[in-house]
C-alpha cells in the first residue's frame, strides 16, 4: 500500500531510513498496547513503505557485490605453479 503523507523515502540516507523504521516499529507497538488499532494500521502502511525501500537498497547492494565478485573471479585466488 501507499500512504501519500509519507515523505519520499528514496531521498533518505541509509542510517536515516533505518532510524525511521526503528522509530515506526516502536510507535506501532505503542499503538497496539494502547488499543489504537486504526492508528496501528496507518503506522503499518507507512512502515511497509520504508521497509520496502530498505529491501530494494539491500538487493541493489547485494547485486553490486555479486557483480564485483564475478569480475574478479577466482584467477587471483588460485595459484597453480
């Protein structure tokens, strides 16, 4: 889902994104403990947006690392004399 009130998450830096996810997770738990189901649902929607962006960034980083490892190959690691 998409919440139009959430800022553009792609503009956040990684530490800020992680901090926002942690903050929203705490707020979600608090909303549940206080019996605010409607508020908790809205927090979940926003939290999903931030988590999705985080997953996209992690996948991109893994792809970049994988490509770098493929470029290097095993030629430098194996020494057969």
